[in-house]
C-alpha cells in the first residue's frame, strides 16, 4: 500500500486537530481527508508518522475504541490526557470521540 507525501500530510494535519482528551477513529480521519474507504491507509500513514514530524497519533483508535495492539504506550498517553477506558480495554467512544 503506497501513499503520497501530500496525502500523509493531509492525514497528519487532521490528526493534529484532535484535542487532548479526545480520540478519533481511523475511518473518521479517512472521511475528513476525502478517502472514506481508506481507514487502513490512515493506519499505515500513522505507523510512519515519525518520518514527517511530531503528531498526536496516539489519539487515533479503531472504530470500537481499541488502541493499536502493538503500541502499549498509546493507552498510557491517552490516560494521561484523561481519556476514559471501558473494562474491555477500549476507549469509551461515547464519552471521548472527537466530534469534528
């Protein structure tokens, strides 16, 4: 899966708008940049975000609120911002979803 640098910056600019204490889903970010069927592409871009700068990628979770499985620090970062988790380990999207 390939992506352009321009698309990467569009995704990262959208991610940069998520306020502390809120989260967005990969699909939500994909819709914001006009690529509504490309949630996985958003995930791919975020996995390489360090090459483009410092962005709050920890604020993006899957549609059910599940954090990235191979990134244990993500939960810690979200908790520091006051994000609420349910007993199943997922973010409470009803409380913490970014309404953009």
